[in-house]
C-alpha cells in the first residue's frame, strides 16, 4: 500500500528528485521546494517544446484545457512490483540536483547522475539541474550536450521562472515518450504481469487463459498512459475495452483496475466539477471495484501475495472522495471496513500505511478521538521495530495524538492558543467551564496515562531527554493519584536520568511538581500605604483612597474603572513579597532547588529561594523581589528549578485544576489531599511601578510594646520617625483617626514641620501626651476578676491611630504639575498608638450630702469688699487655704453645706492616693458666668486607697453658688428637666437651656480628682458623668443662692461705731462674750434678688439644748431693742442692718438665729422655696451663729 492515495492518483506522473554530489541539505530542501511549485503543467504551455514525429495516438487530447500532473518523490523510491498493473506507480522521470560550488567537477557530476538513473529503468526523461555555477562551469556546461542544465545565480523569482520552463520541457518530453509507448503497444502488443501471475507454474489451460487476458490488460495499460498524458476521453475508451475483455475472461483483478481507471478518467473529464449524479456514479463504480478486488482474493486464497491491499486502497480512495461532514456516516462505514481488513494484511508496512490514512480521514471529518486511536496504532507499529528512527517516528505520531487525548505539551499549544485568544493578561480573573473540560477529563485518565507512557518510552528510545522529561512530568503531575508509590519513584528516576543528559539551565514548558497557587498578594502594610496626590489642594491626600487591603473603597465609588481587578502600586527599589502555597501530594520528599516569581515584563529582580517539601504536605512561602524600573508588571506565576529542569508554573493553570476538582472533572485536589484548607480564588491585581518615594519608619522610644496605662493616667511618650527611603520628605501632615481620639492630649505638630525636608537617613522625634480613657461596662465584664490581666483592655481597635500623610518632591515639569498626571504619589503612615488600659479606681456610687455648720461670733473678722457691681469677695491673709475652702460666706448663699460623696474602689494590686482640688474664681459676673483669670486652686489632703479597698471622697459644692437669684435660672432648670417631647423649642428657650448646661459643665470642669499610684504614675479620674448625674436632680439647690442671707456682728463701742470690716469669724476663732455684760449686736440682711423684698424679721437665741432662752419663765438672756416683728424693706442686691443688745446671765454656748417672713412673694421666690400655693407664706431662715459666753473676769 502507498500513503496519500486518491482517485486522482492514477493520472499523476511520478518524478524522482535525487541529490547529486556534495550538496547541503538546506540547499537541497530549498531547490526541491522550488520544484514542487510546478506540480501541474498545462498542455497549452508546452507547445513550443512539443514535436509531433508521427500521428498522436491521443486523438482527443485536450490541448486547451488539459494538463500534466507531477508528483515529486524526493530521494527516489525502489521499483514497485505492481508497476505493470498501475503505470502511475512507475518512476517516469528523474531530476538530479547539485550545487555547483559544492561540486565543481561537472564531468564527475554527470557520471554520478548517469549512475543514479540506472536504478530507474522505467524513467523516460532525465534531467540534471545545477545551481549557482561559476563562469568556468558555465562554459563547460555549454560544451556538454544532453541532460545537464545549469541555472546561473539569480533571485528566487527568476529561478522559479527558469524551473517552470524546464518543467515544461520535461512535460513535453514525457508526452512524446508516452505517444511512442502507446503506438508501440498498439502495434506490437505488450506483456504485462503482476505478482499474482508468478505464484506457481501455469498449467496448459491457464496459459491459454493468460493469452486471452493479455489483450485486455494491454488496453488497460494504454488507458493508464492516456491518463498520464492528460487525455481522459482516450483513456476512457481504452478502459471500456479492457473492462469488457476482463469481464469475458474472468480477470477480476484487472477488471477492477480498469474500472478504477475509468472513474479517474470520468473525474478528469469533469474538470473537478461535482454533483450528486457524479457522486452516485463514482460510489457505484468504486463499490464494484472493491467487490471485484475481493473476488480476485477469494478465487485464489492460497496465494502468498494478496490483492487485499488494492481492495483497501480502493476503499480509502472512495472514502477520501466522499470525506465531508454531510457524508460522514458513509465514510465511517468505509473506514471501519478498511480497519477490519488490516488484520488480514501480511506486510506490517501496509498496516502502517493503512492506519495512517484512516487516521487522516477521521481527522478530516473532525473525529479527533478516532483519529488519535489509529495514530496510536501507527505509533505502536513503529515501537515494535525497536530502532531509533522508528522511535522518533513513533514519538512524532504520538505528539500529534496528544492533543486529542488532552495530554499535549504546553510547548505545542502555546503558539496556537496565543494566536486564537490574542494578547491577554496572564490572569483574566475568570475560568470558563469549557477550558477546564479541555484540560481535564477524569474518565480518560487511564487512557491518557497509557499515551503518556508510550510518549515516554518513545522519547527514551529515540534519545530525546527533553521530550522524555516532559512526558514524565505530565504523567506525574496530572495522574499522581493513580500511580503507586513505586511508580512515582520510577517517574522521579526517569526525570533525574533525563535531566542528567540535558545541559544546565534547560527549560521545559511542562511543569512537574510542586503544585503552586497564589495564596495572598500582600497589599502595602499600614506603614507603607500609597496615596494619590492632588496638587490642586493643600490637603493633597483628601479624596483619595490608600492602597489598602480592600478592593472597594468609598473614595473610588465615582471613578470609572474598566477592570474589576484590584490596583496595586509598587515602588522602584523597595522590596515586595508575594505569598504562594506549594503542595507535594506524592509519597516522596520533594526538593525544589530554586523558586522565584515569574515577571515577563523584565522590570523586576526576583529573589530565588530553595524549599523542601515532605511527602504529602503543603507549605506557604514568601517570594520577594525588587522592582527595577517604572511601568506595568505582570506576575503570571513562578519559575521553578526542580528535577534538574527549569519550568514555569502558572497560577491560572492551578486555578483551573482546582475548579475542575470542585466540579468532579479532575481526579484530586492536590492541596486538599495535603490537608490544606480550601481558599477562595485570589486574583492577580493590576500592578504598576512608580518612581522612588520617601519611606518613614516609626518606632516608640523605649520599645514598641504596648503603653500600659491605668484609667485616666496621663503619660508622655516619644515616637521616632526616620526616612528609610531615597527621596526626602518635603510635605507632612499629622491627624488622628479611630476610637478614643481624645486620649491624645497633645501632638508636637511643629516639631515635624520644622524638621522638613527630612532627608534620607534623617530622623525626628515627636513627643505625644496620652491620657487613658475610661473602660466601658462591656470591657469590664470581659476582664472581670483580679487575675484577668488586671483589667487589661483586650478589645481590638479601641486605641487611637496616628495618621501621617507625607510626600516627596512634586517634580520639575510645569505641565505635569498643571494637570496632575504623572505626579509621584504620596504615602500614609498608619501608626496605631498601642495603648493597653488597665482598670484603675472604679466608682461604686455617688450621692449628695448636706449639713449645717454654725458660725462663731467674734472680733477677729475677715474683711469683705463690696465692689460697685454688687459682687462679693472675701479677703483673708491669715486663713489657710483649707479654712477658706470649707468656710461658707453667708453673703454668697445658703449656710447649709452640700457635698458630692464619691465612693471609690481599688481592685488593682497597687496603692492609689487621691486628691480633690477645686479651682476658685476671684470674680463672677451677674449672669452667672465665671472668669478664669487669676483663679486659685485649693487642694484637699490626699486620701490613700489600699489594694482591694474602698474609700469615700467628698467634693464641696458651696463655692459654686451664683451671686444673684434670677428668674432665668428657673426657666433653664425647667427646660433641662424637659418640656413636652412633641413641642419645638423657640430660639430663646434653646439658648437658655444651652446656658444652663454650660454652667453645669463649667462647674464640673473646676473640680479635679487626681490620683497617684505606687509606681509613680499619675492620672485623673473622669467624674464628669458621675457629677452630672448627681447634680441633675438638685442643680437649683447647688447653684442658686437663698433670696435672703443673714449675718451677725458685734458692736463693742457704746457709741455704736463699728468697724466696717466686722463680719463673722471662722471656726478657729477663740474670742468669746462676757456674761453679765450688755453686749451690742447687729444683724445684717442681704437681698440676693433683683427686686425689693418686704419682710418681717425676727431674732431668737437658743442654748445648747436648743431651747429658746430669750422668752419664757426660764429665760437666761435679757435683751435691749426689738427682736421680733421687725418690718423692713431690703433694696435689690443691697443689705440693711438692725441693732440690738443681749445680756447673758449664764456662761455657756449659745446660738443666734435670724428668720424673716416675706410679704407678697413673687414667682421667683416661690420657685426657689418650691412652693406651689400662691397664699402660702415664704419664710427664710438664716444659719445658726455660735456665741461663746464666758464668766466674768
């Protein structure tokens, strides 16, 4: 059998093309390719070369439309024993090709060509073509006559034209030779025979039958030459005669051959036009051809030479003629019959050719799997020969079938896929179902393994170590679950032995192990965030999102982005890293000599590392590198040096594999089999590299550990900032973010600004003042107990964050600065202030306390000044600050003292000392607002609170009394208590409410409760909420004074002249009044309102038992003047006095009390007295004043 046969093969002239002399293979290949351009010569073009010596036997020669067809047999071929049966199998012409510079001896070349032509006895024309001759060779060639033709050096187009002319000459010569042969055969006859005729000695009867058959066979042979001469009508006439004679003589073999030739003549006559009628005629005739070939086999089944090959060839010819999608069923039936006949073929080479042709026809129909099956049959026939050339052929055939079995090498599909898909990113972010199916089909696993083993075997036999390594790598990587541990070790040995035969640094397109997937593409850490720069704004960082770990940010909501992939910015010269996960699902230890990131853009220096993976294990590693130049970067995968060969592992391939495993299309998930958790698909972001930027590196002076503070503790810390980049910092701004921002009391902004520009390598230290915040109830619950880290704050995100936006130079281009494009971005340093708050002193409860303290009447009285605006101040040079703090000025408010009692608990393991300080003002306005100018701060003695103990702290509130009782405060108080929720307040009401709240906050801000611990730490308790809650119900009693205040003073002079400065003395005074003496007194009544008050004043004296000692039968005090029923009017914000004298009969302790009943009380007085009845009298009672009466001297 012959390859590449078709119905038209019978009209093709075979020409052997052979090299002559020493000619390079490349040149011989080039010259041969020029010849193949002229495989068809029109009859009309050879008229100038054709000479009709006698009348042509081709009476119906189509000179206008006919042609001669050539088939060039490069290197020649041995004679076929079937040449007489089919004349197209003969070598009818020989063309020798030599290279003149390589073979300068023309005579030697001529002799070599003549010797080579002797092998081809059937050749009717010989030509020897010489290319690129020299001048001397041209002269020698012109002298020689015959078949030597020299082509002078010229361009390719000229050579093609010369060769076309020479092929016309050869065509004309062959045509004339065909005419001679036919004329000779018609006149004298011809004897033709086939291997079927020489099987045994013919009997006499068979000799007679052979003589009868000779004429029919001669007519069939003449028809063959008519076909070769391009005359289908003449050929059809001879074939018809041969068919009739063969039918009469029962020569079925030649009958089939003549009928086959008539079909070729029919197609030639139709000039390649096809219609259904023609196809039906061809199918009918060829079915008859196949049938008669089979009959010739049945007649003599004892023959050693079988005509089965011609039957199969006829079947293949018909299948090739019908080979198209519409007739696929008929073609498949023909090919199935041909495949069944392969079992009866004697010659293995015939089976090889048959399987090749069947595979080709199935491939033409698009039946890739059937084509791959028969291609494997071809490869197996090659492998049976056990020689290197056969192994190379087998490997080439299996490489073609690998695509159908989905086990092809990546090197064979990379170019094809790039041409189909066009340029694209290495990671598109999508994985399609059809791509997964095309790569992995689990139900083919066993067959795919067999194919790969055959490729491995053929590669080893052919001596191709790279192909062997590739096949072993594909087999191990894709089918490790189906391979036993011993088989895996064998593949590792094959990989090692193949790598040993390869040069160092050899690369292969097919990766082996390990499996590599993208674990994480780390975004810039918070210390290296990159922020877009807006040169049009002073706050250039505003409105731009940092390169944080989120794909979506609210800043980028309005921006148009054609890609859904995340954007990532790298900086030239700054190391970056990518986390990848490696998996070794096999049962041997895997040693990766080196692995590094694959960056085809070339602007990245990757750092290789080596890894060892134990059996059936996975590991996450960090791969790093440094960008070297500005521009985009793509990271499609990793470069791995393992098993002695360098391969590229693409992340996309592993993503497809994992998707196939999830859909059941792949045998196993290598990462899951190694115990690695299932991860979401990580997309490779769009990476761009920018120019070098400054880089601030921060650390806390004294250590980067958490700053441990007790609640309310105040401490100074220092942060060092150093520029670790190669560009100076020219702009910087500090801001706060996160929770508990008020914990940062102060930041040295000016220190940083004064250090700009911060050059590379320079550093600056920023002081910060921190104050620990109050732990919430939830925090206290989670840290309850003494051993729960001492109340340590464990909640994440509670510490404030220091944000430093900084940038380098803007650039020198004015155009760049104008439009903002190409401006180097800035950076954001996120510095969490790692504050760990421990529970300190805790509030147990708070309550309001009140008490009355009597004053002493004496002579050493502090002086009081009364400014024109009606305010009152106390001046004392001898009293201590503590006495001044607890003494109550009767002209400032009620004598009843009010304290805020705070019960504090110490759950820690250290001792706390608390101290209450009150900031007093030296002046206050009528509207109740305070002035901080020259304010004095009075401090109580310290109170120690031991571990696991409690203590009470008293906070006095009397010094916060307002000097004037005004109606506006009652309105404020009612608004603070809350009006109807549905009513909207007017502007004035809202203002009054705000003023009242401001008064409360001002008062609270003047009271401080500070603490110190045994570790020399200090802080301040946050009592704002506690005091505000305690004062909410009694704010009027605390802030507002009584309408009237009373005071007593002594008048020693009988003339009544009393020092203007005489007032009430303090508790520490030891002066006393003598008994049995008439002592003059004065009572002073002050009006604290802005309206005149009419009242009825009464004075009484009581002893230590509280009994009235002025009235009654047991009175011990005599008086002079009026003590009761004293009617008087007190002007607004003024005071009046009333004089009287007392005579104490018995020494002892006495108290003086003044009281007044107010007439026609207005709404303000009733509101202050909390009286709702309009007729109810309002009584103001003064504080008790203590009088010490001593005996007579």
